[in-house]
């Protein structure tokens, strides 16, 4: 299943503090095949990443351990996403 994780930069200082660990966390997720895409929005107010995991529980567990949530205290919203393009695993 695929999930979109929407990130709101609700605390700029928290974002800066957690950014290096967040990037490392997503890189490890990519290596494991969990994170399939990520990046900030062009307006600088937030970002998004896409997950491919077994179920909603796995998506929420991944997000709860994200340094943006644990250290940065940013708002992360998890939404199940039905991709109409691209390979289904």
C-alpha cells in the first residue's frame, strides 16, 4: 500500500534542528524500499514523502519514528494514496 505523508513546517527552528536526522532517516527508508519519493514544496511551507508499506499501521509506525515528529515536533499527516501510474508491488 502507498501512503503520502504531508509535512507542515509548523516550527521552523524545530525543522532546522531535526533536518539532518530526518534526511538520514528517509535515506535508510529508501534503502529498505519503504520511502519511494520525498522533498519539500516549492513554497517552503512544508514537504511530502511517499511510502510503500504493508498497511496503515506500518505507515504510522514509520512516521511516528521520523525525527521531524520526535525531535522537530512538526505536523505530519498520513494519507493512504491510490497511485494511478507507476508499478504496483
